[in-house]
C-alpha cells in the first residue's frame, strides 16, 4: 500500500490528481500489511493525505 493522497470531490479533482501525480506514483514508503487488521489501521489513520 502506498501513502496515497486525498483529493475529495471538488470540481477541480482531476486537476488536483494531475498536479500530485508524482506523489500518487511514489512507492518509496510503500508497505505490505501483515493482516487485514493492519490494513484497516493504515487506512483509518491516514484518511486525508
């Protein structure tokens, strides 16, 4: 799982994605959670990045 980004549903969402494409593709801090619970924890603790 990558860190990802939060874009939201603003009218300029596509532009935000384009502007942050390098961040979206960045796999430097990628993690493979050892369990479904760890994946859940990752998702709920990083909601708006």
